[in-house]
C-alpha cells in the first residue's frame, strides 16, 4: 500500500502499446478492493476507482474534477496536511484516520490511507496518489479486545476474594497477590501445592479429593471449606476452579477463586435462628395462624389454634383446593386475591364454630382475619400468611359500650329535656373562656332566642348588657358569669340582665362540674329570675305606703264627723245648764240632734265603704238578681241627689228612656249610680252633670259626665284601685274606695267600667252591662 514514487517510464512499458497500457491500468484500478485515486496539484480528483467511490458514498463520476474538501468536508482538516506534505516535496506516508463520509452521515469510521507523489519521468510533480482501505471493524475488534483485557485485569484486581492460577497439575507457578494478602502465606509457602496448607486441617483431605477428581475429569471444581485468614483464625469460603483449555484441547491452566462467605453463613445462621424464633412465636400465638404456599394453596404451617378451628385436623401439606365447604371456598378466594394482587386482604368478625376451650363443647367465636402476602428474595409473592385474631370478647365489649353509650345518650337527652323544661334559667359554660356549651329553654327565652356560639368573656360587654338594680352598667369583672368562668365563687349574686325580651332581675349561682362520661369540665350557672318577686316587693311597698296613707286618711275622715258631733254635744250640755226656758232648750236639742244625725250618717257611710271593700274582695255574698230597668234605677238615684246637687250648684240632666232591662242586682246598681253621681258632684261642683242610659249590640250603657277638674291621663286606670285618688285628700275628702267598690260591682255583673277625661275638661265614666242572662 506504500509506494515511494510513481512515474511513466517508457522503458518499463516497452512492448506494450499506450492503448493496452491504459486499459491495463483502468482494469487494475477498477478491480482492486481498496480505494484508489489520483489528485492533481489543486486537489481535484483526476482518477477514482469504484471502491473509493463506495467508501465515500458518492458516485465515481461525481468525484472527477471536484476538490477533495468538497467530497469529504468533515475530514478535510485531517487530510489537508497530508496533501500539503506531498506538495512540499515530501515522501510517501501511511497513517490511520477517522471521520465521517456521505456514505454514513454522523457515523465515525476508521481508514488506513497512503499518500504518495505522482511524477513524470523527468521528476516533475503531477499530483498525489491515494490508496484507502476501511479498517472500522478491525479497529472495533482491536478496541474491544483491549477493553476486555483491561476489564478482566481490573476485575481481578478489584475482587476482594483471593484469585490464583495453577498449572495443569494444580501447582502454583506464578505468584497470587490476592491469595497471599488473604491467607498471610509467603511467596515460597504457596508455590507448588503449598497453597493447600492454608486450608483448615479438618477440611484439607476433602478438598484434596475433590481437587484430584477435578484434575482427573477435567471439570470445574467447587467446594466449601475453611481458609486461614491473615488476621488470625479461619474464614468460611467457597472455592471454585475452572480449567482453561488451549487450542489443542489440553488444559493450559486452572483459574481459581475463594469467595469469603463467613458473613453470609453468619447471616444465614441468624436468619435460621430468627426463623425458628418466629415459628415458635407463630405456633404459640393466641391467634389462628396459617401459611399457604403457591397457587395450589398448600398449607406449609398451621399453628394449634388454627388446627382447633379446623376441627382438629392438621392441614399441613394439604391443598386448600380439596376443601369444598362454604367457609373453605371463601377462605380460598381471599387467599387467592391476596396472592394475585400482592395486597393485604381483611375480614371482620367472621363467625367460626369449633371447640374453642378444648372441652368438647362447640361454640361460635368471632375472628378478624388478615391475609398478608409473603414475598421471596426476588420480590415475588410465593405464600400468604393468614392471621386470625379472636375478637369475640372485644365485640361483646363494644356492643356493651354501645349500649352504655346509647343509655348515656338517652340519659343525657332525658336530662337535657328535664333541664329544658325547668323554669329556672340554666347555663353550662366552658371554664376560663366562658363560651356557652348549653342553655335550657328558659335561658334561651330570656335571651330572646339563642345564645351566641363561641362568645368568650372578653366579648360579653359588647353583646350583653348587665346592670345593677339602680341601672349602673357593670364592669366586666363584676359580671357573675365572668367571675364564675375565672373560678371565683358566686352565690346569690344580684344582677339585672337587659335583653330583647325585657329586663330581668336575677340572682346568680355558679358551681363547677368536673369532666366525666366523655364530657369536658364545665361551669353551671343558675339564673333565678326574681323580677316578679322584685315587682311584688315594689307592689307590697306601694301597698304598705297606700295602707299608711289610707289609715291616715281614714283616721282623719272618721275624726271629721266625731269632732263637730262632740262639740255639738258639749254645746248642748252648756245650753241645757243655762237654758232659761224649756222651749228654747227643746229647739236647741232638735237642731243639735239634726246636726248629729248628719255626722252619724257620714260616719256610717265611711264604715259601710270599709265593709263593702271587705265583702267584695273576700268571699262575697251572691248577687240578688232580677229583671231591672236601668233607667228606673238612674231616676231613683237622681231624685235622692236633688238637694245635694242644688247645694253644689249642679244641674242633674237625665237622658234615660225606659226599656233598657237586664238581669241585675238592683241594690248594687243603685250603689254604682250613687258612687258615680257623688263623684261627679264632688269634682264637678258648679257645673251640670249628665246621666245617659242607652242600649246597643246587646249591652246596656250608663254614662255619667261632669264638667269638673278632669283626671290626668296617668291616673285613668289607677283611680279604680283601692285607696287611690287622682287629687289631694286635703281638698277632697273620702277614703279612696268608692270607685274600687264600683268597679268590683260592675265586674261581678260581667260588665266593664272605664273613664275618659282630659285635665280641666271634666270626666266621663262609662258602665257597660250585658243585657242577656248570664249562665254563671
């Protein structure tokens, strides 16, 4: 492939015509298996054979006249120095190049190329001759061989286990560094068959017999033995020896290794110990345990409890497929699911009937069963562990707890129902925070519906309004609920709570409740509503005040007729002693008696009013009912008041036609009319008084109207109460019982009495009575 030069020598070609010479050259170029080309001084292809065109992946004709760098642009940077070397007068050279061509774009290929000068006979340089052969496969094989040798060398050097070689007779000829480092033998000690001395004496004969047999049979050797260790003692190893055959079929050498399995054997021993311990645990576990292996579901382990649940049959080595009962089919299906899916399966509270106590009595027990897949060293499921735990007592306990919980819930509901119906407002609140946990119906009604949820003591002031009895708003630390939430004792604490439903006077009690029955600790607040008690107390105080006032007025009113009566009697005594004649004494006695009779009548009226109050507010005497014409009653009473009306300067106007008849007590109606006319004359002196009787819508109406001082609006209802007046007793006498007695009589007739008035414009009193007979 190399040529120092080429020339066209006419002597060398003597006897061959030019035509034949060219034909011969073209034939040689075309048929040679390597790439050939001639390139001129401008690196343009002058001649190219098919082999080079094939290597470049471009047709032969496409090469001619084109530059090298156009044909192989990727390799031009490598080729250019070679062409330049020839142009500079250099000699031929051969070297290996690599790169890509159009034949396989992007694929790196290797070529062996020769470049030599092409000259004329006179030595003039015409161009460059090129010879190219592809050596890609050879290079790959060469590189692979080098890599393989390097890998083998690195593997041997990297192996921690001893590696050594022997000749065909098993003798160490070359030193084995790994062996020496492991065993601690010297170079001289391990040569020949000395390496056998490093084997434990108890194992040496067995190893020698196996080694001799391998030499005889020309087969690989493998055996386990103890090998001396440089740090002392022996290590467990697995020795292997492989024969290396030559081209003639003879054994050239043996390559041997010793794999240290000491840790593995210790681990295996530990695993075996743990396996035995696990088996012991499984066999004595208080649960039914079985291990079922393979798709055929063969029992490989069955513990005593599982055996008892299987009617005492030892299923070890038996396929579950042979069991045909329903329980066996369900059990097999779940095992199959765990085996194929690789996921644990579970069953809850499965009933199993068997002799649980071993006394011959069959009872049904409940089991929770777990089916756990077991995997081999490759991670594949090869068995399933079924683990059945007896939960009979637990289920019974759970059911009992559920019964207790139901009972407690019922009791709680019962208690809440009782508390809801308790008329006393009750609250349960969270300690420290003061959040309401429970409020009974009385408390909710008092609050106006519901208590705000989650309201802490810090927000009480903005939500609730608490005052004392005088109306002063309480500070936060004074509120009983806040004090109780903070753990302070609260006993009969007075407070006024203002809510949308009203104003409540309360006495607050608080008591802590410890946590129990799953309920947290709480604070019980009892709100005793004493609003009515406070109101009654105020009414009693008012009644006492009225009583005191009444006693003072009654005393004054009773003394009023007695004083002039006493004076008249004293004057009569003096006149009797000083009378000059019987006739003048008689006249004096008559005048005094008439005056005394008037005072006695006045006192009698006062006493009768008191008796009427007692009679009407106590067990009253029955009404004497009869058919009464109301107009007749009015006319009778008015006629009796004519002298008094004339004295008061009042005209009595009666607008009453007969025919307004009802079933009434005539005497009591005369009392009613008398009381109203008397009031009209007293408070309307100097003005006419009008009495009207009329009937409408089945009711009789008596109206007594005066044009006197009138009644303040705030007193229109209170004037009908006992001992109550709308005016001062200093200017108007009386006990304040007349209108009270009148109202009682009207209401006894199932009627109604009210007043209409404006101060300074007189007053109108209206009596309405039913005209139909009452069924009562």
